[in-house]
């Protein structure tokens, strides 16, 4: 199985981050890229590409395994460092929104996840 091209996924990551920003969810394109990478890894490992719930659960499990957390925006961090009470696991809704915007992006590009499954 081959993933979508790196160029397509880079464009997707930037576009998705922009869409999320317009919705008021401040995430970096790096976070979006991480979610997309975990998604395609999950698909390669057997998650059905058209089963959003299964892919979402697989990505959330990978987030836990990799100890990925979110925290406060950098401008809210004191000079004493990060208030660790504000660091928390990635909310499922963040990942779900990334995948939803990816659906839209792939649709605009005329692509489907299932095209990449062999």
C-alpha cells in the first residue's frame, strides 16, 4: 500500500491547520501532520480506511502510546515555565476535526482513502 504523495499530504496539513484556525482551534500544521501520519499508519496496520470511527480510535490509541499532549498557547506560559496542570491528553474532538477536514480536502482533490489500500 502506498500513502498519498508527500506533496499532497503537506498541502493537506497546511490547509487543514488553516481551516481549524478559522474555526478558533489553534493547532500547528505539525500537529495536523502528526495526526495524518498516525492515521495512515493505522490504515497500513489494518484500520479500514472508510471507517472513520475505527481510524479515529486507532489514532487516539497511538496518541496515548506516544504520550502526545496539548497545552496552553505559548503566550500564556509564565516565565517560570509551563503550568503542567494545563497539559492534557489530546481531545478526541481535535483529531476528529482534523480527519473531517481531511475528508473535505481529499474530496476537493478527487481522492479517497480507499484508493491507497491494496
